[in-house]
């Protein structure tokens, strides 16, 4: 029995272990709000947890020119925070100030010192973390600096997330801009050609065109499912077949297991457009496009293959590195977004040669942390 009791005490850990856990848990509670940037809302949601980290009588968060949140007693000192922040925002260095800097008419007020530490994002001071206490020991000053540095780190990570989102949105906007006006014109011309001869076919094609453009220009989400992406591609190919007729043959083979897999929005349609435009438009006689999506253990493997005119591998390599003159349908854009989402192991693989057609292979994990529709 005594041995069992000893094991349980070891399982609970030492007091130092428990203190470390409490600190990490408190920091984790503050982190989600701070990842949203330094705002009134994030400051108010996180400041109680920040005060707990230091067990300080009062703490404050400010922007560069206004108070964002206060937690603790002696709230009458809150009006001094903006003035205290000014020199720290200007110089970027922590300031420790005494009672002369935080005068108070309340003789019983325990707050005699304030530590004002900068909050920085990309080497720019965007606010301050202020700790009010009866004394300012070297240990408290170091602790305040460490908490401010941790807060800055969370804000920086939030800014990186926001920058990544803005970049992804910009890349999708750029890809939308590359949806060929020539394709749109040709599609509408093809639809118009059926208006008199086959009105029902014209109506069906117009609905396909509306659904295709609605999906391509939607405004929510950087990711979609493979099923949604393939559905849009089918609409695109219906419109192209209306134009090419029997010259365009399409084979689509998809394993049902991979349909729910999450992929970057508009990551496959440019590959199919490339197969049609650069593979078949320039080829004499009929051409064939084959799209497959297969289940390989923890990954889905999608390939887009055509038997068109092929391409110089060096030109493809340059297109994948972002050469805008060569990357007319956004291969480099797609490659970069795949790598950003899943890592460098998941870029495009292109197999091609003049006269030999082209095959583009996309591998995506069935599950990736932080990637969801």
C-alpha cells in the first residue's frame, strides 16, 4: 500500500512541476485572444491571465496612444497608462518608474512602482505591458519583460497567420484574374450558337457557366473539398466540350474515399485548363484529357494528363518558379499554395516533353494540421 501511495504522489508531480503546469495552463488561456492581434477585445480577454502569471496587484495593456485593458485594484491609476507608455513606445526600452511617475492621493494605495515593457511585432513597438506593484525587484522586472516578450511572440504569430491568410487570398485573386477571358468569350459564344438550334442545350450550358463562375469567384475559404473542386472542373469541361465537340475526350476516374479530402481552393482547375489550352488547342485532331484521383494510404494522389503537344521541361521549371511570362495559367501559383499548405514535399510534379503530352501529379495528405474547409 505504501508503494502504491508513493507512485501516486510521483504521478502528481512535485510542487515545482505543478507550478510549471499552472503557468503553462495560464499562458495557454491567454494565447488564443492574443493571436487575434492587439485590440480592445483581445486585451480584455487576455489581461486577467497575464496578471495571474505575475501575481501582480494590477496590470495594463496599451496600444501606442490609448489604454486597451486594465485588471486589478486601484483603477484610478489606469488614466496614467497612456502617459507612461509614450517614452517606451518612442524608445523601445523597458522603463521602471517610481511614485513620482504614478502620483496618487490615496495614502493607502499599495501601488508605488510601475514596470512598462514594450510589445513589439516585426521590430515595431505597437503597445506596452504595464505592471503596477508595491516594489520593483529585479526578479519582477525580469518577469515582466519575459511576459511582454511572450505576448509579443503571440502577437507576432498572429500577424504571421494574418499575413499568410492575406497572401493566400491575394494568390487566389491572382489566379481568378488569370481565368482566361478567352475561355469566357468562347463559352458564351458556344452557348449563343445553341440558342436557336437547341434552346434546351443552351439553357443547360448557361446554368453550367453560372455555376462555374459562382464557384470560381466565391469569397469565402482558402480550402475546399476535392469533391467540390472536381465538380467545378466537370462544369468547365462541359463548357469546353460544347466548343470542341468530338475533338475533346475526357476520362474521369475518382476513388470515392478521397472525395472529402481538403485541398486548396482552385488548385486543380488551372491544371485542367492547362491541359486543354496548351495540350489540345494546339494539336491537330482529337485529344484526350484524363483526370484521376486515387487513395494511397495517408495521401490522395491526383493526376491530370493530356496527350497534347507537350512542353519544354525547362519552360515548365521556369513557370513553377513564378516566371509570369510563361505561367499563363498559374502553375507556379498552385505549386506555391500547395507547398504553403502542406509543406515542400507536396509541390507539383510535372512530366512532359515536346510531342509527348503532359502529366501533372498532385499529392495531398488526407489530414494536415491547420488545414480545414
